[in-house]
């Protein structure tokens, strides 16, 4: 159903769970098996098959910063989109917005600065 020119990215979300798990070898083996299975099943039909790890709001492994992997994922998608244009992906440093998402970002950035 997908054309050979289609880009497909399998996103491993919530990777903070992977990082927090004590059995890193089992996690790595699981990820490897799944990725190889996808490549074996779809690789010849989807030449642009990629895998990417994210943890947008990590809560189980505090060493990962908020938005882990998201910038790279979006950057990759923007780069390969033929109609795309350069975009500024950095949020403004001082945001006086009233939306809950803007207030959340302000709270998070304040907490991060105090850490």
C-alpha cells in the first residue's frame, strides 16, 4: 500500500523505561529482534525504513532531558520533506502565553533551571 518512495520511521517512544530498566541486555536484545523483524518483513518494499528513540516527557529515567529524541525526529522529517523549508524548532526563551502547553513549558524550564 506504500510507494517505494515513502519514508517510514518506527518510533520507540517512552525510551526512559528502557533506560531505567535494570536488564539492559534484555532490552537491547528485544529492540534488535523487533527492528530486524521489521527490516526482514518490510525492508525490500520500504527502502527508507528507519528507527528512532524518543522520550518526550521522561519520568522513569531523570538523566534524559524533556523532549529526548524529538528534535532529531522532527528535524529528520523536515529534512526529507521535499516541500519543506527551514524551520525554527527552538521555543522562545521567555513565553508569556496563556495556553496550558505554554504554561507547562514555562514551569518545566523554571524547574530545570533550579536543578
